[in-house]
C-alpha cells in the first residue's frame, strides 16, 4: 500500500435506543485524495452473531468491491465510493431501526 494514507479510522457506537451496535469506517486515499480502499461495517452481535457481528458491510479488500450481508458476500457494481457509502448509510440505518422496533 505504498503511497496510500489512511484518511479515516472511526468507530462510532450506536445507542441502544437507536438499535445498538457499532459503525466501523476505514478509508484510504492516494496522493490526489481519491478513495482507493475502504471498509465500512455495521456490527451488532444481537442482530447477527456470525462474521464477527458484521450485519452489513462494504469493502474493497482483495482489489474488488463487495458487500457482506449477514454472512453472505456479493460483488458490488456501484460506480463510486460516494454511492457505496450512501447505500451503506441507508442499509445500516434501516437494519438498526428494525432492531430497535423488535426490542419495543
């Protein structure tokens, strides 16, 4: 990963009242600040205990963009990181809301 810089390395905890779990964001950029590698994950062992609790996640490990969803892996055909990040935001939010209402 010569020439790459980890621009984002975050762990954000979702409150129990909002569904619980943790968001993990790792983003690497090149010299022109273009996203060249990423790992986005919503982790909540109460929703899905497999795959280290990763309920949904997107990453570009192994040179290919793919999605993890409750233990299943599928290629991603979105054209930009911004679209992938928007899709991830929508999906983890929906899953956390469902978890929240299942507890009520």
